[in-house]
């Protein structure tokens, strides 16, 4: 059960105990879903950032998703890479 208490320290302790009570399978699923969410958010940012975000002329959502997965998995840059500092 996830109960929010008064201050941040109590919230962190409650969240940590909730994570530890999930078990291995639940923790892996939680981590995977968190990774997928972050990849989708960054893919949307690359997509709406336009062509100045990457070295591709027509940056569609498929290419921005590929770029986001490529960056978040720390594989490194390959055929598509960012062109700006932000």
C-alpha cells in the first residue's frame, strides 16, 4: 500500500519500501516501463524539435524513436546523431 505522509523524507522512505516489496519481477517490469516512458518522451521531443535536432532531412516519428532508443541505450551514435547542443 502506497501511503503519502507529511514530508519528502517520509515519501522517499515509503516509495523505497514500496519498490522493495515488489519483488524481482515487479521491479524489472517497473524499470522497463520507466525506460519505455522516457524513450517515448525523448522521441516526441526530437520529433517536435524538427530537423535541426538530428542529421536527417525528414525526421519522422520512426526515426526520432530510433534516435531516442539509440541514445538512451548508450549504444552511441551511428547513422543518426544529434546536431545541436541541447
